[in-house]
């Protein structure tokens, strides 16, 4: 087992990793920018190192500074959390070159998964269901028109190295394609440093369901269930649940088999997620692989009892999967996560940096809050607006929903705007309570 781990991240995920390390008897070194000097992860870690000024490129994305901090502080491994450097193959290579273990999959796997069009191509070759599309990057607009005419409209343009809806455009017809193609490529370049895009047939009102994979270095691989991630706004997840809602066991089993096969095809190691789109007839299609711990991992932990962060660390240190007997089995109960963001839902969800004057966290049975906020904490404009995650558990979905309503009413954050009131409105929506959801639910049902 490792002696000391550097955590190359901030906020609630840094705290989550610190807690896992403490339970395993591992010392932690946190990094922070000057904007985060009073952050909770800095106070909870055994040691902390200022890595640079607030802009991410000069601090949390500064690979050389982070590697130096790990070497100076004699760290055995680096945990990247999610975001920042978690899916950067170059960072994994730099760790390896300096005899530091990267807690995640190897660079080769990260590179394959990071190129979404390439990953889809690989899955199609291995008989894993994929959506009709360009079978790789689109050369130019002429090529895009030719492919779209073949597969039929509507189509969706996606950035090959994308995420979070960047470089993504839905085209109902050829006119839309012509006007959107260069915009999507430009957005892809500005967001990911490369303008490569691919095309897919657009599925109306799909669901987004992902399966949690665990794989060790001894050939053991398991799937520990799925998460429903269909409640999104502009392709950003807002609410996640485990298990998926109104999914037949037959389809669940087939998707689980495909998820395991997808991981085997690329020789996946550590913890990861295989993501699918599901249409209204329960046909499912491979979408992408996320090579990291997910923001929504707590709902899986709540219904399986498996600590995914500790599992990551154990696998990276050379241990075998410890919960194989509990993997691939049915979940117990139902869990829901609400991402609490410092945003104003009444003003187009604009970020609301500022000082938290006071706050109160909900409690009671089945309630978990992962957060890094505290009184007088300053929300920085430099980073993601996520400030807390409310996770609720119930014996069934109805109890979880009722418990969520109670917890959201107790949740108080003063001094800034948050998305809590918006979630309270969603909980009153009858279609949401019935589980009649899809990735366009927020736009069509909530009008935003």
C-alpha cells in the first residue's frame, strides 16, 4: 500500500480522496492555488503545497509543478480526481517517468477513450452496439454532407475529444449542418485544442445510462451496476440516480455484458465508466468511456456499499478487486444525487461567485453531503461552480424522492445564489416522479 499520495485536485473531490486515504492509513499532500489558500481540502490534508496563481493553467493544470511537489514531498502516487488532469495521457506518462503511480488507467487507455470517434470505431468492430455515424473523424463539410445524407437527418456533430456539450450541434437538416459545422469545429478547437469532429444519427429523447466498471491488474473485471444520468442541462448532468429508472432486467443484463466487453476490448484498468444512450424502445448504443472517478460516483456507493475511491487506490497499489462477490448483483435501495452549483437558475444559470455568509447542511437517515464549503468561504470565479453534492438514499425511489424533498428544504446556503430552488421545482414535476425522463427533460418540461 502507498505511504503518501498527492491529490492533484481541489474542492469536494479532494476532500473525498483525503477521507479515503485517512481510512487506509495513507498520508496526503494537497495542492492549492493562491485563490484556494483557505479551502477545506488544504486544512484537512496532512500537508499542503501552493502550486501557483488562480488561473488553472498556472496551478491545477501545471504538470511540472505538480510532479515537482510530489517528488519533493516523497509521494508514492498521485490521485487526479476528476477534471483537470484526470484524463490527460501526458500527465500519466510524466508520473510514470518519475516513478510515481498515477491512480487511474495507463496513458494508452486514456488516449483511446479520449478520442471518442476512435473509441466508437473500436466498439463497432467488436460488435458492441453503436449509433450510425461517420465511423471516425469527418474530413470536411463535403464529407459531412455525404455522410448525413446516407444516415439521414437529424444528425449531431460531436467533438472527437469533447465533453460537457462543447463542440456539439444538433442538425435537423442540411441547412443546419452547413451553418453549424465550422462553428462546432471552432468550438472544439478552442475547448480541446483540436478541431476534429465526428457525426452520429441523432436519437430523439434518449436516456443517458452509464455502467460502473472496476478492473484490476490480475485480469479481474466487474461491473457494479448502472446510473441514470438523463437529467441534464446543455449536456451537463444535474441529477443522477442508481439504479436506472424503468429499465427492464433483460436490457440491464445486456448493457452490463456490453460494458464489461468494452472494458476488456481496450484492456481497461482501475475504475471507469462505460456510457450508453438508450432510445424509447430500450435499444442501447455505446457513447463513450470515462477514464476516471465520476462526479456521480456516490450514488453507486450508496446502493452497493463499495467505496470506489478506496477501490481505486487499492487497485493502483497492486491489490486485487476486493468485492467481486458483490459485483454484478442487484443494488439495494435507490440513491439520487443533486449537484448543487453556485449558479442563478432565474438568470440563465449564470455562475454566482461570492462569499458564503452562512450555511446549514441537511442530515438524518439516508442523507449524505459531499462539499468543501464553510462559513465565509469565497466562491472563486476561476473554477467550476459545483459547491456541494446532496446524495439521498431510500429503500425505494419514492422514499428517496420524499427524503430528497425534505433534505433540499433543510439545505441553506446564504450569500450566493444556488440551484437548490430549481431542484425543489423538479421534484414537484409529475413526469419526473414517474421516471418519465430523457436528456431533453429540462428544456421540454422545465422550460430552460
